[in-house]
């Protein structure tokens, strides 16, 4: 998509980044000990920590990814919000207080508190690094997406920019500055998302007739000839090439005034007439078409609109200002034009066509557009269950969330900060539903990046709020990446070097090792963010949750509630969870598409590994613990 850069957006962005860096340098002067660097000295107020929890959790996946998923897939995108929030129930009632009691700096501290085992130190270190890296990928992708409309820079520049700033933040001040950055941006994100949601209700719903900015895509009338060739009936269009994608789908390249365009054509019920809409497509020379015009003509229009509104029992062109419940009930009775995607291979080039897809509002507000729960096969149902398991169980096993329990003075404060986090996060996720639907209905979708739905919705209501929201979203990425890199550097310096390798480092050496580790992890995160460009950040975060739920949560739960748990049982369980979850992810349909292959060729038809990897980790822990009971007792004696 082509964006026009706003000077005000750049100014506000620079101010935000300047404030973040100023906080880092201020707290950096006070950071001398390992306790201050990795856990803020355990002196953070529970209220501040609760909002910082929300800041940590409301990452790129929440604001960019979920809003985008709702904008493109309706209620199915909101299921991510439900899953993310439900995970905090486990954190509140199971993990918060025991983890504060057991740990000191890191996740490995808690797991190893009863054993002093090298196996656990190594396994927990590897797990923390892998989960953190998988969680870092979507944050970096989101950062790259943000700078495209905000600063007019390429995606990779945004990834390098956020990586560099975060490395500076973490290497300067550690957890203290990270906590206050998260507190600041968490609070601001909730405030301005509320303002944006109120703007949606004030504007109400409009059809394309009442909205002067909507652009109707070109529609073609075509039919099959006797030899199954496609004949385009519209005057001036000449059929150049047709490609059979499947039994019901044909892609047609047409020419008009020497302009080549691809269309996606669906066979009608009669099997004769074909009709579809033009959207953004790839041309044979690799350039992009924007609504039928060459990219250099800059004639791209944002898309997504309501074609029919039923309000107060009658059809209207616009509703005017309405409340939240009225907004949902009106949307349910209306018809919304969504955009679907079709890809096919043609002469060694991959062609992608987005096309208009009129959808009943009732279908948008119930499951089924993304997750084929009722219409899909067994694998579709298992994939959905697997995702929900990962989201529900993964929260309590994320390293950058777990280490925040060490920043408060007591177990009671850990519980209270969790309650504050649940309230703040729950309220924000309600806002994501309306922001996603607002993006869907107000013509602000970027078909090349679902992650931009939230910021572009803000831009629809004015450059000022767009600049602020984008800057806050960028700060959101900065804060979350900072927390992840602190967790990663802590596990390298404290768990692996100091405790596993027995380096017996001083506090000064631990802090230095942490800063060097932060730089290394930051560089790896930058590279991964560039590689995974184009993928929805909520989907990528779901993978991180799945790995965390598989590798970390069984170890935590059995350590707390099963007396026969052994050190080797925990270590082998972590390795089983890591290996099984990552293996399934690498062989999944989505990754096969990333490799440039067809989804149907995937070895395992699951995108989310939790339904297999979590039980496998649990079984491994039980079996190995039972097998090592005698040795454990002898060691204890």
C-alpha cells in the first residue's frame, strides 16, 4: 500500500521515543546491582506493576494483530482476545504467589528452587531463550509494519530501528526502565484506544453511497465458451490468459488500454456466468497493481465497507451516532463487504488476487470465517482447540511475564498486581472488538498487511490521533521487546553462565554479561523480524504461547502440585515440549506457505501444536519422574 507521510506523526513519534530513552538513561544511572538490573530491586509498587503487566501483555499482537484479525475475520479474531485474557485466570490462581516465593530473578530460579539441578538450569535457560525469540518475531514484524505509514520507511528499516533502540534501552537500565516504559505506554494505549472507540460510535455506520471516499472495484461479466475458454463480455476488455486454480475458481488475466490485470472468477450456481471484482494483484513483471492502476500512479484506495444497513427495522444509508450495543445489533442485520484472498502459481510466478466478498453481519459476529469449526474437517476443529489451549495455558509460562513477579516486594503484591492487570487487559480487549469492526466497516484496510488496521482506523479520524496511536503502538513494541530481551539476557548471564557453568560472577560481571547478551539477542531478533515480514503478528504470538505452554507450564504445575516430581522429570518435560512444538510448527501448513510451497503439502495439517505437544510434555514429566524416584530419594538422603 502507498502511504503519505505526516510531519506531525514524525514529530510525535520522535517525542515518544525521546521520552522512552530519557527514562532509560535516568534509571540507568541507578542500576548497579544484578537485582536492580534483572528485577528492578523488587521495589515496584503493585499498582504500577499491574499496569506494566498490561503494557507487557498488550504487545503488537494485541493492538496490531487482533485488530487486524477482527477487521478481516470478524468474531474469530476476537477469540484470540478471549484466549489471551482467560490465561490470566491461571496466572492469578495458580502461578502468581508461588512463583514470587520460589524465584529471585528468572523462571529457572523458580523451577530449580527445590533441586539445585544442572539439568533444570540448562533446560530452563534454553526454553526461556526459544520462547522469547518466538515472541520477539511478531514484535519486530509489527515494528516494521508501523514505520511504513508513520515514517515512510521500508519494513526492514523499522525492524532495525526498533531493535537498535531497544538494545540501547536494555543495555542502559534493565528492568527498572522497562517497567516504567511499560507503565507509561500501557496506560496511554488504553486511554487513546478508548478515545478511538468512542469516535467509532460517534461516526456510526455508513454505506458506500453515504461515504465519498469508498472506491468500487471494477466488476467483469464473463462466460465459458464451448471449449471452456473464458470470454469477457465487458466492452474494451480482452482475455489474455486463464489459469484454472480449482474446480470452482479460475484466474483470468485481461487487458484494456495496454493495461494487464488479474481477476479472480468464481463459477456461479449455473456454471456459466462468472463475475468477480478486481483488487491488488501481482503483475507478470513483479510490480503491483493498485485498484487496476500501476503502482506508480498512486491510485490505491483503502478498502472495506458496509453495503447494506438495517437500522430500526428499515434500510438506511447511515445511522449517525450510536451506542456500543446498538452498533453490534445494527451490524448483525447489515451486509459488510470483506476481502478474501486467492493465490495461484502461473508460469513460475505466484499471483495473488484479493476480491470483494459480501458477508452477512450475523456471520461476522459468530465463529466460522477464519476457524472452520462447524464446516471444516477434523483437523480444522483440532487446530482451533489446539490454539485455545495454547492461549489459555501459555500466559502463565511466558518468561517476560513471569519475571515481572520478581519486581514487587511480596507475594500479596504479586497477586494484587495480577488483578490490576486482568482489569486493564480485559477492558482493552473489549475495545479491540470495536476497533477491529470499525476498521472493517470504515474503508481503512490495507490488503497487504492486516497488522495496520488499528493505526489506519486512527488515521481515518484524523492525523493527530493517528500519530499518537502509532507512536504508542511503537512504544508498545519497544516495551515488550525490552522485557523479552531482559528475560533472555537474564537467562544467559544468570542461569546459564553464573549457575550452570559455575562462573561465580560478581554483580558487576552479571550486569555486564546481561548487557552483552541483550545486544546479541537484539541482533538475532532484528534478523528474524525481517525474515517473517508479512505474517499476522497475532498468529506468530500464538506460536510463542504454544511453545511456552508446552515447555514451561507442565514443569511449573507439577513442581507446585505433585510431590513425586523430580529434577530430571522437569528437564526432560521441557525438552519434550520444545522439540515437539517447534517440530510441528516447522511442518505446519502456514510454514510450508512461507517456504514457497502449497499448504496442502504440509507434513502435519496443524498450525498450532499445543494439542499434541502439551500432553506429550506432561506424559514425559510423569514417566521420567516415576522412573527416577529411587535415584531422587537416594540423592535426598
